[in-house]
């Protein structure tokens, strides 16, 4: 079973966190919603409170196959300000493990120095935060172990891309068909 951690910061974009969580779970992944706060209840940018599965400091990320950053404001700024998270992203990247970010959250990867020479995309207007990246406008961009996406409207293709990478294109197509996506 593939293991995925999705990080929730105060002000995260709800759709960008829960769509990948839902679709990855449908595909069979063990998905853990992780609060970077000192408590499990995290409120999204549209006032929807979510109870995370675990607290950041209580997790062991050694077996994680994929780390996912949802966007949203001020969620992205809160992710960027979390030094332990930045250290984890760098460590995960150094081990050649997959990272994904959507909307404004690819700027967290840029801030951490993980996009140098990589193709990446983000929410329109956030491109300056993709430090060192080759900016693209495609809905989902994968370059090596890093996948980025543009926003709420690309959350489903983003999640399906992650499923294809972790499992197979056939599994992604199966999930797409089961949710009547692109039919």
C-alpha cells in the first residue's frame, strides 16, 4: 500500500487538500491528513474546519511515498513558515521520493530550493515564487519526482496524475471513470 501525507496549515484550500485525499484513498493509498499546527483541527481558507488524522511531530515519514502540499491563503504562507516541514521536503527530495504541490503551494517548493531547473506550474500570479523553475501553464506538470498544479479547477487531474505515478495509468483511468470524470 502506498503511503501519502497531505499537510494542512491554517487557511489551506479545502478542495486542493480533500480531492487528492479522496481519490488517492479510492485508489488504495493510505492517506494521512497531517496538521502542521499543535492541534488536529485546521480551518481552511473558506471557513471549513477539518480534523487531521495526525499532528506533524507525531508522524514518521520514513515510509511515505508522496508528500502533498495544498494551496490556499494564508495556508501556503503557513506551510512556507514551517521550518520542520521545509526540512522534511528537502530530505524527502534528497531521497528521490515524490513531492506534489498545487495552486500557490509550489512556491513552498521554490522557497525550499527544490525547483531549480525543473518545469513547474502554479496559480496564475504566483510564478515569482517558483524560484529557479521553468514556469509552465499546463494544468499539471511533472518533472522527475515533483508534480505541480494550478488550482482548484485542476485538483482532479492533479490527483489522477498522482494515482498514475503511484500505481498506473490504468488505475487512474479506473478512478476517473468511477467518478464520471471526463466521460
